[in-house]
C-alpha cells in the first residue's frame, strides 16, 4: 500500500507552526507495513487543496490529511474532499446531536458555524474524536482511501491510535517495518561507525548512524512478517553493538539521559545538587523538565556573577587566584552546591558561552566538575558554536560525566 500525507493550514506555510503531525504519522506507517512516498503541505485555499488531493488520490492508495476540520470559513478540508468526490456534504443528525450535547455538557453555546463539523458525504464515515469537536472522515472509494484527521496533535494522535490505526491494520497485508535506536555518548560519530562496521553490511536489518544533540544514535531497522520476528532480527544486531560499545550505550528509543541518570541515583539512594555559571540553568532545566518529580535532586545554585558565587559558599580566594572560568572554580562550585544543599553529589558547570571571551578564555571553553565524599573530578572542553549549542553541549556532557561516575564510582 502506497501512502501520502497532506498537512493542511496556511500557518504551516508561514512558519508559524512546525508540522509535527507529518513526522508522527511517518513514524507510524512502517509499523503497518505501509510505504510512505510523499509528504506535502498546502494552505487554506480550496482550489489548491483540491488540486493537491486530486494528485494524491491518483498516485496513492492511502491519503492521510491533518488540519482544516475546524468550524471557521478557512477550514476547508471537508469541502475539498467533497469536491474531489463530486458529492454534496449533508448534516448528519447523529453527529449534530453529539456535537450539541458536547457543548451542553460544558455549559457553552454552540455557534452556528460549528454545524459544518457535523457534515458528511455519502462516501465518508465519521471518525470519533473524544478530545475535540471535529470528527474525522474516512473516505473509501474505487480502491483508494482518504483519512481526514484534526490538526491539534493531541486530537490527531488519539484518533490515529484508537480509530484509524486499528482499521488500517485490518487492511494492511504487507510486511511491517520495525526500528530500534541505541543511544551512544562519548565516542565521535566516525569512531562509532568504525567500531560497528561489521554490522553496516547487513541488508535486513539495516543500520544507520546519526549525530544527535544527546550523542550518536544507531538506528536498526528490520522488515518482517510480524513485529515479533522483526524484534528478534534486531536483537541479534543490538547485542553485538552493545558488546562493542560497552558503557557508552546509555539508552534506547525514547529513553532520555536524565531518566537514565535518575534511575541510577534512585537505585543507589543518592541525591544531587548543581551549580551553574553562565549557562542560565540549562542543566537544572534538563533535570526538572524531563522528570515530573525528581526526588533525588536537591536544588541548584544558578549564578552569573563572582559575588553570587562567593555568597553561596565558593571561596573568594579561589576566584581571585584562578578566576571563575577555571577547573579550580568548577570544583569549588560543585563542592559548595553539595554542602549547601546537603546532597551526596555536587555537579557544576562554568565556562564562556559568548559572544566574547572571558578571563582570556575563548568562547566555548567549559569546565565540568563532580564532587562527593570520595570522588572529585573536573574535565575541560572547548565546544565551538552559538550560545545555545555551547550551553546544550555542556549540560549533556555534565550529565554523561555523572553517569560515568555512577557506573564506575572508583
């Protein structure tokens, strides 16, 4: 089955919104053994939308659309599909009843233009949308299928998982495609490729290597009759890769480095405190954003001046002798955070994120330090780039350094 995705909305063309729906669906289709050939975006113009749908209808077995199912005049997906099919939309009494009931439950008055969300054409079946007012459409005719889903990701994801995907599973008879990603940090991309070169020649599963913000990703992809069979095929390659790369593999698929570290800290019954200079608290944000309740994290000292560091317990003589951009200051910061927060481990970052050098140190100079009762260690790095890239690298490097210490405390 050949598939095509059409994302609808002028806001996508203006760059006001990022098209996450298309990437989500592109990742879902291989699980059904459906080949995705085209992705396109089109604005809220009925003529252009009909033209886009017509082209998709002629060349694809399955067309998935997102967006344009709202109640306003520029929501034109239903009208465009109806024109393509040569059919007239009619209000469904059942859909109208459900829509009015939904508004009544929320003590809201339904506007007159909402009634268009209760329309269907003879070729369309309405798709339930419990998270919004816009039902989807499933249109099946002459061996082709159009599935129209709402634009808000929460609504679209739910509709896909509960309604659309199960229905497509019944129709799909092709082999499924399954992927597994291993995440590696601390080894350059070229070195990783050399180390796993024996796995690159395999045609099923295949192996792709990609540089990402959190390290190097190894993506294994297998094609098989069932997901179980594909998983077994990938497992053999995954085992080989793990034996080659060792502790540099910190996670897989949707794992985050923060979650991996959090699990280690919780398992060991250890707590953490942080101190950051010039990074704006990005390390702390990484921890608190990814974890709903990081009980192992005591807090952080986020500063941007020498005076603040001294007030928080960093020795003034250390700052005066070595400067704040130094391994000595980084170590003193980690210790101050640990002691002030009464944590088992202190972690710190200090450096130059730009745009100008500081204390004679070039932009990109970063020092990361760890401190505990029996472990004191500082590393230095020079990472070129803009302010955000430098800060992100430092936060990621600090987390991975912490992971290494937790795995190898000696």
